[in-house]
């Protein structure tokens, strides 16, 4: 449905683990964000993507307990306050109507030095990332990519298997599938299924 003139920006979380997938399959929130960003303009909904990874903390803080600490992965990587301050609050109904595309360049481990950009009126701001729920972030819609623990173990690249306990803890402590507005059942990457919940289910 096209946005009405002057409609606010819709802030959408795409929450889930980043996994390997066959060509054309669901690989995780980044891939889903790209697909949606391609589809939405045809429905008169301009879209922008702001990866949560652009709001990870510097390596000195993120990796203080080592590069493969699942507890740090769970609680220390994302600077949720910065994501709220620089993206979600600014693009929200009482914000300035702009957003920061990234705060930190993870690959270079330095400030991204990005400029603020105007949020598209009536558009959709897509925030793909992992472990995004349970933090009090002001998303209007949350889509969770639900992948069972067995499927996560099967599809997680070997060099990132150390992250698996963080996602097990997320399931146990947050129950992200129950909190989300919509769930993509993605155990089988080439056959995802969408389940609408709450206000979207009727």
C-alpha cells in the first residue's frame, strides 16, 4: 500500500543471525533488507538500509574479552544507545527527519565520518542486524528470522560457530519470535515462510 502524503517513516527491524544460504535463499537480515529495498519503491515506499553493524562499538570495547567471546557478542557489540539516538529517534515522529547511515566503520575500526541524510517521507527505514530485540529500541515493526538451533549449527560458517551460544541465550532470555510482529521461518533457506503476528495477523 502506498504511503499517504506526509506519512511518517516506518522504522523496521530485520532481526536474525547472518547465515550461509544457497543462491537465492535466505542468508539473514542483510539479504532480506536488500530484497525489501528493491521491492518497496514499486509500492510507492522508498526505502533506505541502515545496518546495525554500523553502530557496533570500537574493537577495544567490543573485543575486550577476546575475539570469540559469546557473552560479549550477546551484550557488548551493539551500541544500542547510539543506534537509537542517531537513527531511530531522529527518523521517528518527534525527530529531525534525518538519520546517520553509520557511526563506526567496523572493517577499519575507526569513525565512519558519515553525514546525516534525510529520511524519505513516507518511506521505510530498514535496520538489519542480530540480537536487536529486548533493548527498548523504538522500532515500528520487527521482523524476526527464526532459525532453529540445529539449523543455526548447520548453516553457520565454521569460523563463526563461536557465536552460537549468544543466539541460544537470545532465544532463552528474549524469545525474539514471540516479540516480533512477523516471523520468517528460515530453517530451510530456499523455502522461507512468513508468519504474521499480533496486529498484523488479522
